[in-house]
């Protein structure tokens, strides 16, 4: 067990925050659940600390206890939480309100549920300024604009008058960051602050946070499952597993030489670190086929989908003349080779999802063609299109929004089979059981409902559903971006295995280049609706032709970190 008090900071002997042997439990219908067991940690002024671990490891619970925001029946049942030497463990709500925001700020994880949909963004930030009494009334509006600019939002004055639904996920997250920093707290708790963001935006925001913390001397506690991000952004790393701290120490040291088997698993699974391994192996002239999910054996494979001069224009309401049409996709052409993975990468708004929706026949192209196995989909009859649906399936980004909450898991997976009249009831039941096995879910999950599952489990169900009809092409729209590294790694391996077993072709839509490095054979880079670069994964990563591509690659957190040797991570087996 690591000694977490070894975090001495000679310049500031007085810790800003200290947790001593903290225990947190929840009451459930079946009894007491111990969520956090004996956590010790120190954070000094101006220090950045990251807690990493998968969902359910207790990292968010630990962070929320500092703010007195434990959900439901959660209670600190043992130990002490000291903030600036004062014991805040059993503060009442009024006492917590006095330090929340002004002393300890929070950037929560999910931008959708943490912004009020009926209030303008500016009003919501103004509220946090008002609540913490930091800016006189007359200057609040100006301060809101400054905060939004600080958080990296262009055209902040206009944006402040908009509502959350008019913002992209990344923009909403920036608004939350502006709120968290509004009162200049001494400690900022950032709970997965950038999990919904593009790498370039993520880098901008994290650079900005770093700059602010250095300037203001405030400390940051990151809660994240992205080890690359944690290692790049935090000086000190705390690894949690099942409610306990299993390892703690300076970030780079832990990555170079992880001691605990669980930390080793995390380091092995982290996509950015895996990409960095692929990169350094290539630079050392080693064969990367071992590290890649599959090699170039399908280099001469015939295309299963050919996209030619695809264009999509949208009408903008209320605009006239040239501004009336938005070209979301502009003359895009590529081939998806059978049995391979093609990644379409780019920032939010680059048009990548629009391309995917046209390939899936969910959107009609303005011009251009999509040819599936030699046949132009625009010429297909209704019946042929219905059959095409069977051969082409999709796994969406948000595991919370893509499953019907009223359907049991069995019904979610069985529905496409019933719709396409596949097999008898008994055969369908057997197929659902087989699909659950394929995605490593217990068969008992059939009787459960989506709200009883974690995000990673829901995404497995979505994959099972996509595979139900035995498709040839699967479109993965940000399919692993919402998942923990270990779960993400399992799902990437699962997808690679399924691809090999079933000869699947994947169209992978993502902004996560670390995942692309691990999974893709070919890459198409999109910017503002156009393709700016395309080629094999190795060619694009080793020798990007465009500054835009280079910037995307350079923004991957942890890509340039020297990490432990293969021997120490058990990668030599």
C-alpha cells in the first residue's frame, strides 16, 4: 500500500486539503455499501493532483465528499477532511455553501445535465458570480464575457445570450469551466472536465487551466479515467480501485514503473499510451503489426463502400442569400476496404458524423453517390434499402440515449431480429444469449433495463444489437469516447476480435486520435466539411502533410510521455 503522506511540498508545508483515512458509505435496500475505504491524500496550494480509476472505483465519490455533495444516502462514516486546516467533514449545508464555489470550485462531468436548459448561458454564469458575491452587479455582465473568453469560447458576448441547446457538447463544457473558475477558488475539482471534448479543444482548455492555476496559485484535483491526460497534466497521481488507493506518487514515476497490478493494467490499456508505444516502436524500427489490432494483410482488399463527391447542404433558418446554405460536407470521396477499419477524424463540426449519417441512409446527400458492393444506394428500391439496413449497422456515441429505457435488454437486442423476421422466438432467444456472450455480458442481463447498467455495459448492449443481424459494415460513431480506459480497451479488443472473426468492415467516426492509432488501417482527416488528408494510419501518423493533422496528433494527451518498458508492464508475453 502506497504511503500517501509522502506528498511533502517543502515550499508549502501546510496542505490546502488533507483527507485522513476517509470512509464513505451508502445505505441501500440490501444494507450498507462501502464506497470509499480509508483514503489518505494531501493537496498543496498550486499543486495538480489526479485521481484515476475506472467507473465505480470511488474517485468521484471521494471528490464529491470534499464539496459535501454526496448523492442519496452517501455519508462520510470515518476519518477527516481538512481544508486549510479546518475540519469540514461534518459541515452542514449552510457551512458547505459558504466554501462551495468561492473556496472550492467544481467543473462537473456531464454538460447536458448540469446546465439549466431554460436559462441563457450568461445568466447561469452570472448566478455563480452573484452567489459567491465576487463581482459588483454593474460589472457582472462584462465579467461573464471575460470568463467565457477565458474558457476558450469565441464570440463570447453573443454566445452568452444563447441557451444550452444552441451549444455543442464542447461549448457547454467550456461554459461549465467558466462557472467553476468564476469565483477564483483555491481548489478546483475537475470531474472528467474534458471527456466530451475534441483533443484540440481539450488541449486548449487544459493549457488554459494550467496557466490559470499557475497564475492564481490555485490547486486542481482532476478526476479522470484517461491516464495519458492525468500523467501529462498532474504532478501527482493517485490510483483508486474498488474504493481504495492502490498506488500514489509522482505521475511520471508511476507511469514509468507501475507497482500495483491494477495500475499496470491501466497503463497497458490507456489508448494514448498504447499509441505512444506504437509510435516509439516504429521509431525504433520494430514491427508494429504486433501492436496493431491487425496488419496490412487486407491492403489489397476490394472496397465494400465507395463514397464519391459527397456533398450535403443544410438550409439555415432565418438567413438569406449566401448565408442561407451551410455546406456541412463538401465533395468528400473515399473507399472503405473490406475487413478493415477506416477512421474519419476531425473536430466537432468537421462534418464527419454527417458523412456517417449519409452512408447509413439516415440523411439524403445533396449530391454525390454512395456505392455499396458496386450498387449505387440512390438507385435502390425500398425493399433493397430495407435489406441494406441489415448489412449496415451503427453504434452511436451516447450509450444513455441510444437504448429505449422502456425496453428490457432482451427486447433491445431482439428488436432488429423481430423486425427483419429472423428465426422463431426460441431461435431469437438463443441468438440474444449468443450476442451477450460475444460482448462479454452475463446472460442474466437480459431481464434488466438500460437504467440498471453502467455506460460501458450499455455500450456493449448497443454493440450486441448492432451485430444481431450479422452485418458486413458497422459504423462506430464515437462508440468508445464515453467509456473508461479499461472498458474502452476491452471494447476496442472486442471490436478487433469481432472484425477478425466475422470479417467486418468498420467506419470509425471519432475525434480521439489515440484510439485511431490503435484501431485504424486507413484515416480520413476532415476539416470544415472537406477532406484535408487521407492515407494509411502509419503514413498519416508518421508523416502528416497538413498543419491541421499535425495539430490534431500533437494534441493527444500523453502521446509524448516516456512510459514504462514492455517488460515491466507484462507486454513481453
